[in-house]
């Protein structure tokens, strides 16, 4: 195999790079064509789509940077189409439509694929694929998400692979009529289908121009070589991870009917340059809408693998060959009919990305390669908090608002910086949030506030990104029915290396408020001015919730996990957080151990002497220590290769010839394979414990499986080494 840095004799590296970049620019131009021809804010405002080019067998030539888990669903859709139409005649201008997760690999029914063949002369040389979330696809609930569904037949119109929607450039009229008869907003649906056709047409035209310029033989050889080079880079990084077997689990909350927890278990086996992700041990498929299609499973794995191990590798088929994904049929991560599936990608699929991140954190953290080791991070919130409103406006127009503000969740903190606020899911490379004015122009809602959720950040030496929170009231409609889902309510995102978990998500409705009276008198309807007759906390997943004029709908979104012990955060960064309103003065004192002089409203300053004493006191309280507690020096700059106090890695246990130690103080943590047995362990109910840190998570009503926060401290210096969410029964705590 060609090495990562060496090209075969006779290969022109400039030509190689020009062809590769031309393919990347083509799929980006396809996306631009879709945006400019679509009338849906889901596409134009939030970028919930993908575009790609494939070879005749379904291998990826190039993929656009919009939604990464469509890597899996798009690939499976093309592969299944090739099987379904084998032997059938194909012509330029043909296009096929599919959206069924069970048979065509779609993430969920609204994510609709249009796939078009590409001909060079009379030879099939590839496929253009465009996929987007369409606002409504029929079924029992407007918007395509169906918490009340018990089977896939209730959720949507299901289009399997092989349904031809365009024949030689013209619509197949009977298919168009059949599809539009089953959706609530047919004009918008058909316009979006045409925008996907426009995207594919653009890609086909540009690809043929490229082949005309470089020749078909050079095109084939140089794309093959691009596959090989991408594969080599990813395998070289995998090789830098210690061989072994790693295990982790996550939990999906509430299936739409019952507030149970459903396990997403994964065993990662790393050998040489290959990784296998085996999801055996995950829960069986359920009769609720949280089952994750196999296409979404592959895409969700890739959503974590690509930014951690292939962050700078041009994406093509070569990246995918370095890892295998296995999942038992009939499980929650590979269901079979009649399992409902309309929210599996944003619930269980997001949990897959989180569990893969945790596995790669452990594996990369053990690497001797500094660059690979630095890829560990706080876990992303990775949970789309959904709100879909449907009703008839005062003008008599039926509407469906799938509010893309739900993408405002926080990213996990990084080894060298805080996590991004409102970053989106890990899979959303180009996450966008809609303008308030755009939503208010298109739909009968009036925003009361849209701001950062300060109760969502995972505290740490580097802080996890904050989620979004907002509220609206109806303006131009008398009533709507609301569908909601809040996948990361109780089982929130872990921190890393002593970083704390982020906060959770949720919804509530304030009934019969004084909002109209406040606005009528010229007063801003802020949260502290609103009065209501009742306050209704909605279920994690719920549909058909009525919201009337005068009610206020509020949504808050989860935050990312922190990185490193909060007591190692630069006090000046904490002061800035307080001044900017990211962190309260109470959290600064009680969580970060930073003593501030002054009033946050007019300006504060760090009292360094008091901060040193406060941090020592907090470390002692953590482990019930006293005078014998080892000192952790004041925060100071240190090199990444030799982390010292003041860096996020100072609380990540390290190993030398004598065993494990805490870099913050040098305290030894035993000589065994694992440092955890030597740590001081505290286990508390997660929602209760996080509330003490100023972080909001939901208390589960069902106590059959308790959600706990496990904290592991260095007994010699009180440094927080790890903090993670576990599901089970409380017990064995050193608290």
C-alpha cells in the first residue's frame, strides 16, 4: 500500500489535488443550488441537508460539509438503489426518490433522498445524491416526528429504493400525485423535491465538465488514489492508538410512550490500523420512535470518528474503510419493521456519537502520540431538542413550523479552549440557526427572548459550550398543536479529565399569561415580569400539546461537557465569564473556587490570595482532607508535552514507569493497570448533584434505573480526575 507521504511514480501531485478539490467544490456548489431553489427554512436557514457524488458501486467520491450522519444514510440509499434497479434501463435525466429508513437507510422519513445517474456517453460513471429534511412527509403527526407511533406505518409515507420520480428529465406524474396526496404541505414538498433535482443536475453538469477537462482515465486513477491516501492517513492515526478492547455505554431516554432508559452499548476493538465498533449488548428495538436505522447508525459513528481522527482529511470512501460497524438485527441500533423510527437518529443516533466519543477519548488518551492524545474532548450535548408547531393562521393558511432553533446545543470543551456555544450536534459541520425575524415573518409566532442557557455549561478548566434557550407566544394564530422531544434531559453529556457534565434540555408551557397585557402597556415581557395561571413541564417526548393565544412556550437546550478540573481554570477566565453573564458569582465561588471583589453589574476583580485559600479549602472538602493534603500550585502556563497546574490536562491521570499519577500535584495513584481503584469516589443522584454546580438536569420520575453522577478524586490532593454519568443503583460511594 502506498505510504501516507509517498506517491507512485508518474503521478502528478498538482493534478491529484486539483481533481480532489474540484470534486469538493462540485458538492458545495450542489448545496448552493439547493439553497437558492428551495423555499424551506429547514434548508435555507438551517442547512439540514447533504450533497454527494458516488461511483457506480456507491463508493463516495466527495461529500459536502453540512450534516455528517447523512454519510451513512446517503451511502446506504445509493447502495440499496443499485440493488433494487439492477437490470432496469437507465437514462440521463432519471431520478429516484426514497425516504424509508428500513429499506433505503434514511435517517428518518423526513430525510428524503433524490439520486440521479451520471452518464459519460452511454456509460454509467456514478450517482449524484442530494438529501434534505422535508417539512412534512405525512403520517400521524405534522412534521414527521411521531412520539405516539407504535409502528413505522403510522409515521409517514414510506418510499423504498427504486421509486422513479423523474424520467428523462420529466416528472413521473402518477408518482408525483401519489406522494403529494399524502403530505400536508404539497406545494412546499414538491418545490423541495425540485430543489434536490436542481442540486443533482448541477453536480452532474460540473462533474462531466471535469471529466471532459482531465479525461476519463485520469479521473478514475486519481480518484482511486485519493481514496487510498485518505485511508492511509486515517489508518496511521489509528495505529497510534494502543491495541485493545474498549467498552462504554450511553442511554436513550423515553421512547414516546414510557419513560424508560434504553441502552446503547459499544465495544471498540482496535488492532493495528483497523477499528471495529460492535453494538452487541444494546437494548432490543422498542415500539417507540427512538429506534435508529442502520444508515443513521453508520453516519452517527462517522460523525464522531471523522472530527476526532480525520479532522483534516478530505472526505471520501477511503475514510470509511478504516472502521467497521456491527449491530445485531432487531436491536435499537439496527431495527426491523414494524419498529417506529422517526426520531431514532436524533436520540439513539446521537447517543451513538456520544458513546464513540467516550471510547475514542479513552483510547486517544492512552496514545504516546501527542497529536492523537490531544483529540480527546468533553462530550458534546448531541441531542436535538425539538419543537414542531402546526395549525392554521388567522389568514386561514395551514402551516408546519419545524423550529431549527433546536440545533442550538453546546459543544464539548477541547484540550485548549472552551466548547462552542450553540454549536449544534457533532454531526452538523455547518450548523446554522434561524433568524428570529425569519421565523416571525414565515410563521405566526413572536419571540419573547432568545439567549444562552447559563444552566447548561459543563464546568471545567475549559468550559463546555452553552446551549440555547428561547420563548415565544402566538401572534397571528389562535391555537397550535405542539410536538416536542428533549433527548438529553436526564442523561446529560459527560465531561472529560475532571470536567463536569453539561446541563440538560426540556420544554414548558406557561398557561394564560399576562404577555399580551405587558406588550399592550409597552413593557418588555421578560421572564421576571411574566405571570401565569399554570406552569406545565412537558414530557421528554410528547405530541398534540395545545398552545393557545396568551400561552408562552419555552425551550431550553443541553450544553457540552467540560474538560479538566474546574479548580484549574484560569481565574481571569472565570472573572470574564462572570462579567459576561456566562457564569454566576455563586458558581464562580462554589465551583471554580474564584474569589471576586466588586459587583458583577459594575465590574469585578480576582482576589488571588483569597482564591488560593478557597481552592485549597474546596479540595480538602472534596476528599475530607486536612493538613496532609498535597499542594496544587497556582494556575500557570505549562507545555502540552508536560502538563502542569493551570492546563486542562493537569487533571487527566498520566502513567510513567512507576504507575499512575496526578499531574496537578504529582500525587501517585497506584501501580495497577487502572488508577480508578486508588481514587476517592463520590456517587450522587445526577440532577441533585449538578444542581449544586448551578447546572439543570431533569429528575426522572421512574426510579427503576437511577441516573447518577460519579466523581473520582485524587485522595492526596483533591483534584477532580473524572466525572461521569452512570445509570444504576446508588452505592459504594466514598462520600
